[in-house]
C-alpha cells in the first residue's frame, strides 16, 4: 500500500467505518472492508508514532527547543 497523508488515511478509515455500520453490506464485503480498515488504522498509528518521536526530538528534557529538524 502506498503511503498516504495522515488526513487522507483517516478520511478513508471513517468512510469504511460508516460502511461497516450500515445494514446494506454483505458479510464478504464487510470482511474485506474490515481488513482495509485495519491496514489504514495501523498506518495512522505508525504515522502518529513517528510524529511523536519528532516532537520529542524537538523538545529536550528541560523544555528547550532543539536545533534538530523533523525527520532527522
């Protein structure tokens, strides 16, 4: 799966959730949507973890800004 921006992945995940909550979806389709949703959820979780690490690199233990740039 190609990496998506966090916001796009969340939008797609929300669409899948709404589809799964509807009464108009068959079991096989629901399973496929669930699998796709789990992939998107994992991708979002990984992106948030990366961002959290970047924020911790920017701010040191004393609350001072570091000179490191994001992603370094």
